[in-house]
C-alpha cells in the first residue's frame, strides 16, 4: 500500500489514512509495520531499487532490536517479516520460472541513461518497475516516451478540469503526455480505420502497424518520427497528432498516457517509474514480442538494474506467478 497518492478530484497528493486495527488484530498490525519498514528500507519508495536505500533484512533486523509497540509484540513482527520475505522469495522464483526463452537485448543497444536529477521534460523516457502497474496491463512493462507537456496556467484557481473527459493537448494546463513505445497491437491502421478514415489515408499509411500508446482515449491516433529536433519545445517536431503530417521513418500509436505534473512526480517519487534520457528514436526501436517484454528488460538493464530485468516478465506471467503463490482468488485482485 502506498504512503500517499495523487487525488484527481482534489488535484493534489494526499497521504493514505492509516488503517485502524482492532486490539485482537496483532498479526495485521505487524504486517502494517513491515509495510512501513519496507518503504523505509527502499528510501521512502514503494518499490525496491537495487543499490538504493537499505537492505530489507538489515532494516528488519535493526527494527527488531529497536522495536516497541503497545498493540503487538516482537514475535508478531518477526512472523510478519518472515511471511513477507517468504512470499517475496516465492514470487521471485515463480516469475523467474516464467521467463521462458525470451532474453533482453544487449543493454548497450538501447541508448538509455538513468536520470533522476534533472527536471522532468519532453523527450524523457519512463521505464516501469517490474512490480508496478499490476492492475494496468498496458502500463505494466511499459517503456514510455514523454511527447508533449503544458505548464499549469498562472491563475491555477481558475483552471477547472472537465470530469470524465481525457485531457486535450493544447487546451488543458499542467499536463504531461506520453506514449508507450513497446506494445504492439497486432493490427494495422487499415484494420482499425473507419470507411471515412480509409478514404482520407493513403495505402502506405493504412499498411502501418498500430502500437498501443496508452490506456487513455484509444481512438486517438498520434505518431513519432525520426525527424531531428533539438529545440526541447513542449511539442517537438518529431511528434504529431496528425498522422498524415508525419515525415521520415515513423510509428503510429493508438491511445496515450496522461498525467498532471504533480501526479507524475508522485509516481516517480514512489518508484513506479525509472526516468531516463534517450533519443526520441527509442520510440522506433524494433519490438520482437507483442508484450514488449524484451525491450522493457533491455531498458531496465540499460538503466543499471539487471537484477530487476531478471524479474521482468509479461503481465500474464505476473498474474500466473501471483496465482501460483497466493491462489487464483488473490491473483485476480492484483
């Protein structure tokens, strides 16, 4: 459970309310304490990052020595820690057994450089943590190129978001737009186009394979090309929401990802994404499998996390791993 989250209605990051436990619910209270210790060991992040923060076993050992609680004793904390570590080990083994023969490409072939210091901007690449977005198949295992952004208006109090409508580029402020670049749809533009759309597009464009750009507005078509643009503008020349205007080598996407600036920053702080610098042509990298797992693993390795790349499996394989460890009912709720 995250310590905080972005509330879309309030348009701000809010803290999660602590769960009230009954006096006879010592085991769950101990589990809550382990959740807190895991975040502490991860340097405040929701997800584990190798080489950052403190080793979980060291954090739990230290906590046991310093432990004081009115609601449960040290034995409960120890049992909760053992349950957590045992489940983590079982899940890691289950995921590892489902990697199959699919291997990541050489990370040196994917030009990503980890960057968590500079401000977030257009052209940045987000790489999903292997344990994030488990309830969102499109975003789990995603490599995302940020393609457009708008700053919040100066008079933010006058800005009102239209509830239920997806953000519209060029009209709403404080918005960041991204495209998942490693998820193939398996269909061409001709397969998805309406009769009117087919009449307006040439045969070469209609033969283009569609890639799944995100889980927002699946009818929206955008494109990325290999056109050079070093201006670092909020809407670069290599990105277009008019696919007929694309020049050079290009790729067409249906749907997109969208965040407010505060929402994206919250997800970065929680460790949902790793942020990297890369040429925008990363959006045109070959994708060998529909789930995009090979490119995703390569991106994790290129960011310096080969251990996490070893855990990176398709969304279907993750659900199978949870089912093997927790049972079918538990896996269906992830």
